[in-house]
C-alpha cells in the first residue's frame, strides 16, 4: 500500500512538472510580447549557475496606485495582485494601476506578495514578484551583463526584458535588450552644515549624465530652463512634493534644443537645488529639498517632448523618446 502511494505521488509530481513546462512553452510561443525596464543585481549563484536577478520598475507599487484594497487583512503573503500596464514609447510598458481584482481587459500581469503587509502607509510601497525575477544565462555571461550595466558611481544602461504574457497575466522571460540611453548621477557640491549665513546654499548641486549607449547616433532634447527634466518625489515620501514655481510653458522644441550624441558620447547637466527654480511645496509649505527630512527623497526624470511635438525638427528620426529616471537622492546630496 505504501509503495502504491509513493508511486502515485511521483506520478502526480511528474504530471505537475509536465504541465508547468507545457504552460511555459505555450506562453513563450503564443503569449503577447512586451518589454519591461529593470536593473539587474547579484549576477551569480555558485550553486545554480550564472543568472541575473531582476528588480523591475513595477516591482514596487505605490499605495496610491492600489485599487480595491479596503483593509490590510487582504494583503497577506502570497496574495495575488493584478498590475495593469499600458504601452509607452519604445515598446516599454508602464504601470497604470494595481489591485486584487482581475482586469476585464487590457494588458496586465499577475504577481504575488512576497511579504505580509499588516499596515499600509503611503511611505511604504508594496513589493510584488511576478516569477520573472531571475534570468539564467550561459556560464560567465552574468558578469558581462553586470559590467555593461555599470555600477553605482558610473552611468548605468537600463536592461529591458522581453516578456511573454499568457492567459491570466502569467509572465515568462524570452530575452532582453539594452536601452539606447544610459543615465548617471554624481554629487558636485554638498551644502555646508551648521552655517550661520541663511542665504548660503542649503541644498546640493548634482550632475546628471545622459549617454548614447547604442551603436548609432542618438539625439536628446534639452528644453530651455531644464524643462525636459522633472524633479519627482519617491513613492515612499511622506508628502507629495511638487515644484513651487512653474517655469515651463507649453511650446514646441526648436532645433537649437536638440543635442546629437555619437555612439559612446555623453552630455552632462548640472542642477543647483538651492535656486528658486527647484523649490518645492506641499500644503502651502515651500522648501529647498536640502532642508527636508531624510525620508523625502527625489529622482531626476528626463522626459523629452513627445514624438508628435518633434515632427518639425531636422533630427526627428534619431530623437530618443520616453522617460529615464535617475537614482534616488536627497537634497543634501546623499545618492542611493
């Protein structure tokens, strides 16, 4: 009798494994193909061979984007969260919203919570796993991917994963590509602490670099007064800060605003956050970002004009469109 149970258990396990393998192959062949931007970490596991661990832009969902969650009791470890996506420039898909109910239509992924959330706070985004957090590669290739991606002190080239999406939002990795645009962030000046002069800078000056990581000429658009760049608070900030002044007016770019980069060439931009241009406000309170609490962090986001607004430009065919976010930083100069 025991032997029969053992044989039955083995057969059931084989059936489950065969089903999982068949489902994966079906999704790879017939699933809808999308691209998700990510940054790889930890390139090697000595016991499992070379692989790249992946952390996607949609791996952390702001609480403000969660729909249908009425109580923290619903957010238990292993709970399914459906994440709706929409296609942006370059075929990259971006977050629309997330919730516990399966969307009736549109592109979405089904993820699971790796942790239990006893309390929901705006300052603590929700982590979601999609089953595509590890990409296995040939022996030695993991290190090569990490090297090209760059490190925390250099320009980094975002990795864009090719994902096949099947019924119910199940995702399988098909491959990857590199973003043609790289980005870097460097501290140029720290504000002096405990300075008696109230007019002295209380916020850092930070340099952002955009680099052509492709093998073809690429153009970026720098609108006057840095209006191609946005200062955005992180989802876990206690307050949702916005710029106190609005220096950017609607208008079309000109050829003077276009910067053409040869392969491997980069362009640097310096941001002095002690100037009025970068003052932020929340609930009527205006501050330099260097005077805020440590939790109030930001990203610089490069967002050139849309393609339709660049059709009159001479370099329209090589202008990069989309958005590119920097690493997280605090106004006093600490870069994550």
